[in-house]
C-alpha cells in the first residue's frame, strides 16, 4: 500500500519531465552523492523570470543556474523532519519544495549557509503531502559569489570539479514512519523491531517469513522455501520424499537396510568354522551356532550312543510281540 501511495504521489508531482528523481527518502537515510558539474540546472533560474529559489536561510531569493540532485519524500504522519547536508567540499545549499516542484512559488524551507558549516533544515511535514528535496551545487557556477567555489584552487580562477556530499535524513523519531524490516531499529516506535514487528510479516523483502531462523532468497538468504519452517539449511533431510529439507539442491537417497536375514539363494559351500573334535567314526559333534542374530541351532547324535539305542529298540519290540 505504501509503495503504491509513493508511486502515485511521485507521478502526480508537477516536476518537469527532465528532472531526474534520484531516490525516495523513507524513515532514516544516509546517502552519499555527487553532483555532475557539467549538468544544467533542472529547476533554477533568475528571479526576474520567476524561476529563482524564494526561500533559504540566511539568503533567500537566490538565483540558481548550477546543477542539482533531487529527492522525494512522502509524509506518512504529521511530525518533524530533519535533514542535514555534511561533508561539503565547497558551497552547496539545500531546499524543500512542495509537490509543484516550483522553486519560485513552491519553495518552503531552505539552508544557504557557507560551505565551511553543515547545511541543515528541520520542518514539520503534513501527513499525506509530497515534498521535493533539492541539493544544489551553488559553488560550481556562481564562482564570484560563492563562499567556497567548487574549484581546484578554491577561488574563481581554478578548474571546476563535481562536488560530493552526505545527506542525512531522519523522520523516525517524530512521525512514526513504517517499520523498516531490516535496519535493526524500531522505526514505527511500537516496541517491536524488524521481523518481530507484525507489520513485517507480509513483507517479502527482508523477513524470515516462516520463522525458522533463515532468510529466503528474496533477501539473498539460503532458505529455499521461506513458507515452510521445516525447510532450511541444516534441517534433517527425509530420504526419498521428494523434498529438499536441508536446501542442498538434492533429496537424500536411501541405502539398503540390514534386516538380519541370511541370503538363502547362495548354494555354495559354507565355512562353518571350528565345530569341535571328531571321534573315531568320523561323526562331528557340533554345538549351537548363532548366525547373524538368528537362532539356527543344530545337534548331531554322538556315535557312542548307538548301542544303547539299539538295545532299547529290541526291548520295545519284544514287549509289543507279547
């Protein structure tokens, strides 16, 4: 919803078609930029043509022919906005315009301090309004008037260069802006940070959506399915179920299990090992034999027992004949 609102607001802003919007500012931003000194001014001009910047502290009604960097900001909730322009190598200024993008009729706030101090603007934004933030490289063009010309010599005689800057932008402590789900801060001041905030549960950009401790590919993370908490790097992969639980790009393959049964199709000779001493008749006395955990027991009748068994058999036969 927020992305749609910002897109719609930017489209409705009346900036000229040749104005390049470098970025949308949200919550807290620290941006390093550089303005090409060979570019033309997007917005400025002479006051006699009603094209100059009519706001700015301490100098307003400033003609501007030098190039600018332009940003946008959509106010989510009425509150204070802080902007600071620092690391300035020469004279640069900052202006806040309304959505008309007109420096003459829409100039709201500005700072035109000397280059040896940071420029800064603090203002109260109105909920639902779109603002245009302009950083202009005054010292690349107004060499005779600039407090610090953007030249190699620091005066009007030197070669002009493209100046860099750092723009710090903060609204998080005053306007209750939406939670940035990946910056480690409680942006909307509701006591919850990043993915612990319920506002982030539907955010596909940065959250661990299934709560398994691993980010998905939408965040350049290793979780191959961020909608299933049982799937993440390091999970136990279930063999042959067609699911890659541990995200290693393959399903673990099963191996034959040892069931404890012997191979009955093998008809070759079996080495029974040491089966004990042999008697004179060649019979072998064998004790119980445990094979692979099964009870495969066998016993042979000793040769010395045969005469006793024969006598017992004759006696039984005699009783039956009586």
